[in-house]
């Protein structure tokens, strides 16, 4: 009888452990870790207002027109000078380059191949105190889970009139990440719904959607934009001074022994 009780207790304990493990698995959020590329229109497409259709305030329109007056007819842009796109443009897919997500319980890191832009989304106690949050083109991002949906709130942005969805330094962006089935190739689809609130630039919230398709065993490639600018500068200086360019082997004379 004693042995039967022990066996029954063991079975009950094992069942409880299985139930606990199942409950923990059910409560665990989805894992977005991986490399993602812009999804095709077959997944429902992506949407962001054309610049001309943006609900700009008079102030926002004046700022944008001033920027266009300065840059129209030139090939000058942030990207040409190796400046990252910044939010929300980076998440909308700068130049259709892929992105990588690295997910941990306390932090999610998003790396965009273009300009090697990096965003860090902090959770709970991992967040920095407000006074330690440094403004930037991608701002400061805090995350939380609402069931299977990742909610990211971004503020501490800097004034940007140099992207297709311009905004002031008062802008706040709310993103909602969720898995949205699979495409015809069987790849997971990640849907990102974005709402940007900026009363200084817009008369109403700007809503955008971006869909990303997972790249199996994907890897990001190096994006060394500053190096190219450096090499161009060396070539320019060599030409100005009439000396060989040391990075061009054909222009350097080698003394014979």
C-alpha cells in the first residue's frame, strides 16, 4: 500500500509538472528572432501615406517645404552622407534592406542592414531612467507584451524633416508587432502596425503598416557606407595634390631592386 501511495504521488507530481510546463509554454510570447525582409504584396501589402497626402499642420508643411526648397534638384539626402534613416523610416524598410531581430526577455535588439542602424527595445527594469535617455534619430524605445502582441513605444526622437514621414522632436511612435500567418513560400510574416502622434507636425495620427517575411537561416551583410566616403575623400586629396592614391595599386610606383 505504501509503495502504491508513492507511485501515485510520483504520477501526480509528474502530471503537475507537465501542466506547469504547458502553462508556461502557453504564456510565453512569440519569438521574433531572425532575419526579415520586405514581404511581397501577396501578404496584404504595406501602407504608408504618400508625403503629399500627409495631414500636415501649417507648421509641418512650412518645415517640409523649406527642406524641399533646399534639396530639390540635388542628390543630397541623409543616406548619401551615411546618415541612418531614423524612425519611422527605418522600420518602413530603408531601401528594401533586411533587418535582424534578436530577442531576449529583458531586451529586443533590432538591426537594420542599411547604415547598420540599431534599435534597442527595453522591458521593465532594463529601462533607463528618463533623464538618461538620449534623443536620436531612432529615439528611445520601451516594450511590453499584450498577449502575443509586442507593443513598442518610442519617444526622445529628434526633429527630422529629411525622411518621407517627417516629424518634430515631440513625436511619439507606437508599434504593434504580431505574427500574421505565412506566405506562399511558407515563410512567417511579421506585421508591424505603427501610429505616429505629433501634434506639432500633424493634425491627426499617422498610421502605417509594414509586413516582413522571415529569411530562413538569413544573415545581414556589412554596410560600410562611411568607408566608401573615406576612400572617395582620399582619392580627392590625391588628385588635388597630384600624388599617387595609396589605395589604388596601379597608381603607386614600386622601386626595383
